[in-house]
């Protein structure tokens, strides 16, 4: 995936010599790739720093870097579910009925 993004960026830069809008497109592609495309590689490289920073609150469905990160995310999810059931009892009962069908 990274090779495709880099080669696409190079093409956009080369096209940018004729029209500078292509350079903006190249910067946008790099930004989007760094922001959203490298989630799986950046979470594995930051796993040595500790579990709390990689457990961040994103529920992207990626594999947790450690058991501690998994436990923290699971406990946070359980806390939010208990809060939802406490604040919206009718809605949570309706969802439980639909789930059991």
C-alpha cells in the first residue's frame, strides 16, 4: 500500500510542474495516508511504549498490542454499556428483546 501511495505522490508532483493544484493533491494524498492508512503499522511500532497510549479510544477493530490494552478497552466498553443501560432503560430493554429474537 505504501508503494502505491508513494508512486502516486511522485506522479502528482511531476504533474504539478504544469499545474500547481496537483501538488496540493499530492500533499493531500500523503496527509490522508499518514493520518488513516498507517494505523496497523503505527500501532505495532508503538506497542513497546505501553498499552495505555495505543488503547486510545479508537474502536477500529484492530488487534490490541497487549493484553493490558485489550483489558483496558474491554473495561471501558463495559463501563459505557452499563451507563447506557442506566440512562436509557427502555431503549436497552428493547434492544435486548430484539437481540434475543
